[in-house]
């Protein structure tokens, strides 16, 4: 996860009241980090959501998409200040969001990143730690330092 995520790619208390607003805020922050156009990122995320929700259950969403001009796979992580309806498969509101963006040519790298994030967020104890972390630095430390223990 350390190669996908930068410390400035973490939002500890994102304020949003809807799925669309979450995606807009995440697209805005992703644009700042990647140099890509905010609207292009937002459109890719919306297009992916139309195929089926990225709300995977237990309060977690992993919105993702591919952009032609992106140089490498990157991630952003946000914990919402209040859960929002994300059309999740278990119909539970979402408060943990990990956004993944990949170059169009990423193929296997995109899938590996999705698998890594999914594996990490499948652990209920780990998600509770993320929910309890009170700063972006604490969240970043959890996401980048638990990778070795989750790989087993």
C-alpha cells in the first residue's frame, strides 16, 4: 500500500452528505494529487458506479477507475465524518472509502491494487482501528504499516 498511497492522500474526516458528493470530493483531492482533471476523474468514477456499486459492505467502498494519462496506480483514503448511503451490497451506509485510480494500460497492476485494498479492508478489526484513528497521520500509519502482517 505504501507505493500507492501518499500521506497527503488521506482525509481523516471528509464531510459529505451523499455518494455523489463523496465522489466529487474524492475526485477534487485526486486531481490535486495526480495533476489529472477533476471532471475526468469524477466521470470515470460515476461511469464505474453505473456498472454496479463499489460499496462492498460493512461500511466500506472502493471506488475505482482508469485514466489514460495517469502515470501509475494511486490511492486515496477517506474516513467520512458521518456515514452516507452508497447503494452498498449490504445496504449499510459507508464511512471508509479507498479510491483507486490506474492508467488505462495498468491491467494486472490495477487488479493487484484492488485485491490488496480489498484484503486489508476485509479485516473487521483493522477497519475498527481505521475508524478509531483520529488523524490523517494515524490512518496513513495503519494503512502503510499493516501491509506486511496482512500479506500472510
